[in-house]
C-alpha cells in the first residue's frame, strides 16, 4: 500500500476542491504544483484521486514507496501493471 512517510497514527481530513476558477489569470498547473509542494513540506499527503502534477521524485518524496515496490516485486507486477505514479500523474499519462 502507498502510505505517507510516518509510523505515527494520524487523523485524516479529506478536503475536496472541484472545478476551476473562471478567471483569465488562474493557472491550474502552477497553482496545484504550489499546493503539492506545501503538502510535501508539512509532511502530509494528497489523495490519489485528485489531479497530480508532481514529477516521480516529488511523488515518492510524499509517499513511502518501499512496501509498495517490495510487493510489486514479490508478486511479479513490475512487468504486468503500471506503477501507481504512471496511473495517476497527468504528466506520465500525456
């Protein structure tokens, strides 16, 4: 399972913002990347159903991928299924 980098119990709060402002100066990618950096800097994480603009290194900075990569290796998934980053990141899909 992909999970945040912490062994401490945490309270999760899921806040969703849907849609985009209809103003000319709003830049969705730049705004989201600033938010993603803030989230990484305060050691929390972004839910994976949201648009993700992080690069691969930034993504794995947010999550502890060791258990996930170990399980992919043990189950022979590396060649059979895409990595979670490739499935959810807009940059990896396009």
